[in-house]
């Protein structure tokens, strides 16, 4: 099958029929229509059931409860008036007054609940009218009389007749309310039954619809996708000669044609890739050989360059000693310049060689005890530390993996710089701190020296960048650049913390790739116990006199 730049359009014209999207849109639309109808039916059933339930909960039951409370309030009034009329004791008026308050609240509640129910409104009016008649003829006169006993005895028969009439009205009211509540409960039970049957039918319809969707997708889409996936997996497994064919909806057939086009291109590019890989392997081998030769050249060049410089310095010094009586001050100064220049060039070449070797001479990382390395570094700087009167302290340092020589150069440069760039008005105080970081260790070398201005924070890490003249401070301007390269080679970073003042605080991190370090706080790692923080009183090295 030949695929050209216009192959996609040609395949599109050759493929006809409904696409997967069209099938899905049509099926989804029909399913949504059915679900919408079911939802409307369910909403109507639910609304009907809710309305009946609300009528029972919000009207029928509260109305019956209020009617019972009304009867209780009137009975309390009758009890209080009867007791007051028999004994004349005013204590019996308390139930009467409480009954009046309860009656008023119950009547208001029943009026609110009656609404458009004419039967309930008529019953309430009948009860309220007979209650007022009994109150006006019996209760109120007796309660307000100064001689209640004779008046109560006089109206006892009339009061009994009026209250019996009131009891009859209350009974009729409660009977009607109970009948209304029973009807509401029956309606609610019927609505629940209808709702359950309706929702069961809806669930069956949804299950049937889901089954139809599953079968339709299986026969119309997934089976064709499975065949296409099988062909694609064969190609992905390395059988680039296997042809990919499509079936089913138009877009799946078009996809199969695109995959077939891609297969043919991959097959053509695979042979080209194999040729390119062979060429890359050859170039990599050539690069390794070139790096080896370059390293050898750097060593030979540094050695050959340093030898003439040593001869220049030696013969200039020999010339000064042998012909000292014939040299004036100007000649001695010129000889000193030549010797100093040769020595600086020799040191510069040595520093450049060290700088170029970092990361190029690959050696195995070993466990490095930084406490021991710190002691050796301070011992090697002992004379400079003693002359400056410096105090050098450190936290318990961990054991981590790295190149011991390079880590020693790192500490020596940082501590040596802290001693060198000290302030004239105070003795140097240098501290090497450490704490656990997320992916290794974070170290901080802090001093109280002259400091570094923020605008020079990046410049000091560049090779040969000096902030002071050689007359002020010696050096080649390569120390911090060497430190940065060592730190980055060990998977870390180095910066200057400008929040520290006075002095300089250089912060660097070292990766703990093999988890070889011993955490200072918890205890130990690899059998190494951290030593307590200490301040060293540095003595001169024996070789330094």
C-alpha cells in the first residue's frame, strides 16, 4: 500500500458509512430521551408522594394534636373554676388562667392549619363558640366574683349542661380530624406503593437500556477495536511486516489506514535508525579516544609548561645571587618581577589542571568521613590559622560518598578563603555547619570577615574573577570556581547567603546518593558515630616550624 501526502484525503473518500461518533450521538440521544421520560415520571411520583406526606405531617397530625391540647386547656379551665367555686381558694384559679393561655394558642394553631378545609373550620368555630358561651356564663363570672361559692352553687346545673355541650363539639372535632389523618395515611400508603412499582419499572427499563448499550458498543465498536488492537500489538512487538486492516465504523477504518501508513513509515525509518546507531557508536568510541588523548595532552602540556617556568625562576634567582654586587635596585626589582610572574604562571597552570580534571577523571565514590577530612584540612592550614589568630569550629559532620581528594580541596578553599579575607579589626571566627536536607546534606561555612557584596555573588564563582588586587590578597581567582565545579560534580549547588552579616556565609549541598551519611542527631550510619561540636585550638604543623 503506497501512502502519499494526499493519502489521508483519499482514504477519507473511500471510507463510507456511519462513524463511531454518529452511532454514539444517536444512541446517546435516544437513551437521554428515555431517561428524561423516566425522570419526569419519577419526579411526578415523588412530588405526589411528598405532597401527601406533607399534608399528613404538616396539617393532619399537628391539627389533631392542637385539638387535643385545646380540649386539655378547656378541661383545665373547668377543673379550676369548679374547685374555686366549691372551696373559694384562689389557688384553683391558676389552672384556669393557664388553660386560657393554652386555649388561645391552640385556637390560633388550628386556624392556621385549617386553611381551605371547611369541615375543620366549621368544627373549630363550633367549639370556639360553645367555649365562649360557657366562659361568659359560668367561668368568667365565678372567677371574678368575691363570693364564688354561692354563685357556683347557683349555676352548677347550667355549667354542667354548657360544658357537656362543649365536650360534644370537641369530640366531633377530633373525630373529623382523626378521619382526615386516617385518609391521609391511606393516601400516603397508596402513593408509596405506586412509587415503588414505578421505580422498579424504571430500574428495569434502565437495565434493559444499559444491556442494549453494552451489546451495541460490543458489536459495533469494541470488537472492531479488539481486532485493530491485536494488529497494532503485533506491529508494536516488532513484526513490522504485519499488515493492519480495519473494519466497523468509518472512523475506525480510517484509523486503521492511518496506523498502516505509520507502520510503513516506521519500517522504512527503522533501517535508517539502525544505520544511524552504528554511526553513533563509532562516533562515541572516537569521542572516548579523543577525551583520553586530551587528558594526556593536558598533563603533558602542564608539565612541559611548568618546567621552563621553573628554569626561568631558578636562573633569575641564581643570577641575582651570583651578580648581586653588580645589580642596582632597579635590576633586583626586575628580577623579582620575573620570578614572581613565573611562580604565578606555574600556580595558575596547576590550578587550571586541577579545574579541568574535575568530573573528567572518573573514579569510584567512596565513603568519606568529613570529620576526619576537616581535621586534615585544618592541620594543613594550621600556620595560616595561627598567624591570623582564627577560631575554627564545626558541627558533627556526616559520612557520605564522594571523591575524597576533591572534597578536601573544597573544604581547604572555603576555610582558606575565610582566613584570607578576614577583617582587620577583629580575629577571624569560622564555623562549618551542617543539617539534613531533602536529598542530601546542606553545609554552611560562616565567617566574620570582610564579606562579599550582593552584586558580586555570581561573579566570584567565575574563573579568574577577582574582587581585589594581588597586592591586597594573593591568589589566582580560581578557588570559588573550583568549589562550584566540585559541588556540582557531587550533585549539589553552592550559593552565598546575603542575610548573614558581618562576614560571609557560603551554603552548599552535597547529594547523599547512597545514603552513606551518619545523621548527627539520631545516632549512626555505616557504623560511624558523630563527634560533638568542637572548637579547635590550632597549633602549627611540625613541618611548618
